[in-house]
C-alpha cells in the first residue's frame, strides 16, 4: 500500500490559482470601465452574465470530476483559461472580451470542485475540518493579496497585464499538477463515493445545516459580486486611483481571511444556527454601509463587517459540503454552483434596478438589500422547519 501523498502541492496549486484568477477576475471590471466606458449598470450586467456561467459550469464540473477524474477536470480548466486570456490579449474589441470572460469563467470553475475533493480525499472528522480550514485560508490570503497589489500592478504594467500575468502562474500550476499526479502513482479515474457513518454532532439533522449553508452562501455571493462590480465606480466617486482602490477596497478581503482563520481554529460554531444567523445579519448591514458610504471611514467600517460575514457564510457552506456529504467532488460542485447562482442573481437585480431607475444612485443597493432580506426570512423559515 502506498502512503497517502502530501497535500502541500495541492495548496501550492491553489495559491497560484487564487493569485491568477483574482488578478483577472477582479480587475476585469476596471478594464470594462476604462476601455469601454462601463458604469455600474454595465459592470453589473457583466457580473450577472459571469455568475450564470459559473453556476452552470460548477454544477457540471463537479459531476465530471466525480465520475471521470479530478485531474482531467483541472487540466481542462487550466488550458481553457490560458487560451481564453491569450485571445483576450490579442483582440480588445468588446464582443471578444465578453466571450473571453465567458470561457475563462467556465474554465476556472472546472478546477475548484475537483481541487476541494482532492484536498479532503482520504480524511475524515477533525483531519477533514483542518484541511478545509487550510484550503480556505490559502485561497483567501492569496485573493486578498491579489486585490491589494493588483491596482498598483495595473498602473505600473498597464491594464493589459491582466491577460499575460495569470497565464504565467497557470503554467506553474500545470507543473505542480503534473508532479502531484506522478507522485500519486497514477492519475485516479474518479474520486470514490464513500458511505461513512455520520458522527454524533449533537444535532438532530446535520443535513438541515448543509441545506441552510447552501442557501446562505449564495446570498453572500449576491452581495459580494455586486460589490466587486460596483467598486470601480465607487472608487471614481471617492476620488481613488486604481492603486488606491486596490489598497483600500481590499479591506473586506482581509476581514474575510480573518473570519476563515477564526473558524478554522475554533470549532465551536459547528452546527450552531446562531452563527449562520449572525453572519447573515452582519452581511446586510455591511453591504448597505459600504455602497452608501460618503467617506473613507464608513467605507472601511462597512468593509470589515461585510468581509467577516462573507467569510463566515462561505466557510460554513464549504465545511458542511465536505463534512456531511458523501460524493464530495459533486457536492463541491453544488457548493460552487450555488455561489454562481448568487453571483448571477445579485448583479442581475442590481442592473435591472439601475435600468428601471437610472436617476436613483442607490437603486441597485436597495434592491439587492431587499433581496438579502428575503433570503434572511427563508433562512429562518428553514431553521424552524429543520428544528421541527
């Protein structure tokens, strides 16, 4: 019997991917603002399109990884992103850029469900919880650093750098993936579906927490993707350069990272509804504060609250997906697909509101906040139903 391979190469792979995807995926909204004159309405429309693609791709990618192999799914995703970004660097017209974004988003989310399954493969109980914690902290750290330094890189290297810097990191990922596959002896055809007994968690129905987390996390994505799409216009209104937008508007990324670290190290939140509820309430308050702030102080305070909330809800969804589920690659795909659904609905509602009421500066903010309030009511209703 061969010893289980180290998970370290997978975390290196994850870090490189988070840096690369964060640089293009977050700053492409600045590209559309500066090259194509997009404001909040245009960028929200782009974000909604991207979210729809993520939802569909993640759902199918999880099934593909579960039944045909995680390595194949990850390889296809890397190659798809590299080809898309190469085309984007050569053809700057708007229709091509939109097509590039679609292919890039679909390719990226071929990777994450498979990677989540590989990271937790062969682990159970406390070991699995620790791996989920490391996984979350790694990508959140690199995502925060990517946004923090990304604005300065763009002003130094030009906006076109979002097309040629990420493929260099993807090449390194290919090397790491190839070496990991060889070290594992052979490329596995699929992640086995295991039927493990559910440990005693002192809750009547662990599946109810999985369902509630799958409900809450998309609403966190509703808010997060709406915010990302509106940051370029928010930065312009606040008088922030691209560099300063990257530095100051990355506060919520670091707050999300802090939430991940706390939840990784402290298991007391496991299967406790009050943490889901508290995170959701903080999400609504932080979202509204950030996008209606009239000064940097409230913009910073709102980001701290918002980042903590997004971190809590995301981490809960991923943890329950890996802890309760049996087919982890497929359930990781559902976790990512639910995020994509939120990424579609939130910006879509925001864009529709701005289209209907173009003279109301905060129409998109209040409409999305109303949607979040509906989600809160559904979450509470599910809790009462699950408790019963």
